[in-house]
């Protein structure tokens, strides 16, 4: 079984070196030229599904804790998600990207012009 969480079907992927870890398809079905159809700044469908699973589970925990339905509060969900990862999930050996995948953009620091 594949250890890469980006993989969708480990049985197929482990046997096929032409499988794209980014978008979950064979290179042969890519844009006709073998390039991945996902932009470099997009999460995969599997990553988005994982985010939804985590956020929905946290929302359910909030409703259970308060004993009634609550409106969706992304700020509260994000705060609890961060605390869950730092306080529990990381200690279980789960990486942050496995727990809640996100896109990280390389940001170049602006260097002021010398006088």
C-alpha cells in the first residue's frame, strides 16, 4: 500500500510508475502532452475532500458539545482544528499535511533598494 496520501488507488499506483501523484490520473491521460492538468496552486480533489471531512467533523463536535445546532463558523472551526493538530494529532505521528492538506505558496521577501 502506498504511503503517499495524495494517491487515490494504491493498488494501481504502486504497480504503475506512470501515475501522477498530484492529480490522481495516469500521465497518458494528461493534457495530451503528459503535463498535469492541475495548476501548481490547486489542491487535488482528494485533498479538498479531506479538508471537508475534518471541517465537518469539527462542526459536528461543536454541535454535540453545545447540545444544539450551530451556524457554520469557519473561524471557530479553524481555531479548533489548529488546537486539535497541535494538542493531539501531531503527537500521534500524523503530519500536518495528512491531517489537513493546504496549499503553500512560496513568497519571495521584498528587498528594499539600497540608497
